[in-house]
């Protein structure tokens, strides 16, 4: 199943300390007439990874997603390329997106690392925050509570962090996802592999688990093209249930 609406894009230019980025909504957004089908991989032009989606008799929406990962170092063989490691709500079957992540960008063959958040409806203006270093361990999370969203990235290595609260009455919370990838039309920077760990999801009924849980459907996102990113097997532990998976760059 290929979803081609709401593609992301990024425009990067060199600066003294950071790359400049802009986004448009959606990881693999589809119209409401083309919902995700359980058990079928979703083809996204910008992302590989896993998403939790509602299922009949179970979750109707999601209120929280969180993951921990080590910021991967990019090899800037290409002058301009961008990898993104991210977690968020929405964007799979709609164009509202509430997400956070780290940009690993090559701009004129120079590497830049930037933590950011993106909050509907300001999809063209992501907020760039601090600059983690490759090798830093970060935790990224998004929480929804009565139309107010708390978005945060905490660098557990350096102590840098941001936490913001934004309101959105139109956001649907129809998915929760953890992904790696690149903006639409931009090659993913060669980041090797990123290991997403300690992934937790909470649905609207208060059920907490990893990305794989009987209360919701779990879909794998596949990014086509060359180069692209590839999600490895999803593993789920118990007590409490948490998920983990690797995602790697491929030529």
C-alpha cells in the first residue's frame, strides 16, 4: 500500500552553527478513504520504522510515544543529504503531525546535528533547538492530554534538552510511530545504523506497551529508492513491555 500525500521536504543551507530546515506534513499520509490495512507494510517516501494504528475493539487513538537512541554519526560523502531520527503522533493517515527528532544533515559535505520539534499547523516552520553530538544518548517523546501536546528531546549525555507545550484542537492522534528516514526528495545521509530502544506507546484507553501490542495494529514502514533506510526486526520485551528495533542506511 503506497501513501503519497503529505510528503515531507527539507531545504538545507550552510551556516555558522546549524543547517536551516523546513518540513511539510506527514510521514506517509493517506486520505481518510485509504486507511492502513493490518499486516501490510506501508510504503513511505520519507520513512522506515514502525507505527501503531487503531484496531476494531481496541485503541481508537494514542496519547504518548517515546524512544531512546544514540545519535548516529553521518558520513558526508554526498555534499547535501539528510537523515532524520524521530518519534511522533499522527501523520500516517492524516496531515496533522506532532513529532520530535534529531536531524543528521550533510550540508556542503559538513555534518550538522540538530534537535527539533514539529507541531501542526505550523508544518512549514519546524523549531530548531539545541545541537547534540554524534554518540549522545537522547530520549524523544510526545504526549497528548486534552488537546495539549508536550514535545521534548532530552540529551542524557550532555544534559541539554527542550520541552514545549502546544495546543491543537484539530489533531487526531490516529497513530504513534518511531522512524528513521529523510525528507521527500532528499537522499538520506549515510548514518550507518541507529538503534531505537525503550519504545513505549500509550493509547486513549490507558493501555501502555511497546509498538507491538494486542490493543492496536502494528505496521512496518518501508522507504523505497536508492539510497534509502531500512527498519530491522521489531523486538518487544516484558515487565514493562517496551519495543526496540535497528534502522540502517542502505545504498
